[in-house]
C-alpha cells in the first residue's frame, strides 16, 4: 500500500522530530509545579529499570545508635544504616498524529502536506501537555491506575495511612506530608480573613533548618481568597514566575518566603472536568512544595519524542506516528511539603 506522495513518511517523521525538543521544554513551562522543578534543576531523567527509585535517608528509632556517653562507658556500635529508596511506577503517555492517503492527494504539494502535518503535530503536543499538567495533580488512580502518581498521592488531604512510593505511611510517619483541613483543624471554612493564618500554621510544620516550602500552588478559589487577604501595597510578585506567564504573589510567613502561584481558571488542572483526573469536580485548595524534595523524572529515551517508526494500517490508507512520554513525579521527602484543603 503506497501513498501518492512517497515523501509523506519523511515529512511526518521530520516534522515531529524537529518539534520534540520544544515539546519537552514546553511541558515543564506549561505547569507551575513543573516549571519550579525545572528552575531548581529537579527535572532528572532516568535511564532504565522496571521502577523509578528515589533514594531517601530517614531516622529509624529502633536502630539509631546516637547517644551521649561518659568516660569509658560502652558506646552502642550496632548497625545503623537507615538509607532506603522509594519506588515509583513508570507511567506512559502517547498522542497520535495521523494522515490519510486522501489527505495526501488533497494536499498534493510538499508544502501543503508540511502545513497540514505541523498543524496536527501542534494539536497532539497541546493535548499531551495538557494531559500531563492535569495528571500532575492526580493520585495515580485515574485511567485504571495508569496515570502519573502526582501531588494527589504525594500530598493527600489525610496522609496517615496508605502506601506511597512503596512505603507505608501508617508505619513510617516521616513519610507523611504536613496537612491542614480548614473546617476540621481550623474550626471554620477558609476565607480571606483566615487563609493567611491557616497557611502560616501548616507552613511552619514543614520547616527544618534550611528546609522550607518555596512554592505554594493554588486553585482559583484559594488564590482569590489569598489576594483578597492582602492590601494592595503588599502584593509583591516573583518577577521570574510572572515572566513565565504564571499569576503569582509572595507569601512571607510560616518561617519561609514562598511563591503563591495560580494554577486555575479555564482548563485548570486543579479543578478538572476530565474523567481521568483524580480531582474531577473538586476544588483542590493549596499545595505547599519544598521543591528540593519533589522531582519530575522522565525516561531519557521517552521524554516527549516520537515513538518508533511510521505505522501504516494493513487495511487502511493512513499513516500514524506517536509522540510519547514515560516517567513519573517522585518525592524524597513529602514531610517537607503540605496540603491545605477545605
């Protein structure tokens, strides 16, 4: 089965290949959380294996040998090596670019085919970017458990049970993120009058020495309340985030200075109508991130690039090319991050 224009396969391949590097960059710029990880150097490709490992250090009170002593007193030299790793699945995504034989004939000049393909590649790129950005806030249960293990799993509303990264949060309390529920913990629903108090309370719980929350991602509802809580003269923005296209303010409190970034509005990831989202129809509140402990881990060979060669159906006059991603969101210290919810 041959197309009227034998160059069509090369056009598809080169069009996608030329745009794949731009796509990978645009994905990180398309979401406030991913953008911050990129700026911190926390976009870390991995090379292989059946899972993504994130090494961690922790304090095991059962084996901790650290103690004071006096003179010739015997010192505990028992085994003390609390180093382990959290493990995360490899989530896979693909978007297709298709052209039929009839469309090749209808766009018979090479230039016309290139225009057609570029338009379709742009659509596929946008769909892939938007899906990754939306699933960043999910808990990995969407689409039959094939989605990214995003902030919904890393920073749940109530993190005192369940397993994340292969570690039981009920057993290992260091693996629990900080959390604050407005009504349950604060006694009242979040408003402009109390939102700064709630933010300060939960942000303070994340402080350990130099470890502090540096980015707070908010949905539209909570962002509006935070804006209303500020006097005009206090609306200090982070110029770098603003230059990247994110509506943002600064939060000074809770032992930290953090960017408060809006990720809401039309097509918002944090208030999704996508049936594959773990937050369909639910206002999400705020996520406080210490981006030293949150990572975007794409596979180095599947970081928004073409997958394989052309695919020509045996019973259809059409060619398909796939753009793909494989990887996940990982964490080495959810205890340094928070979730503020209703």
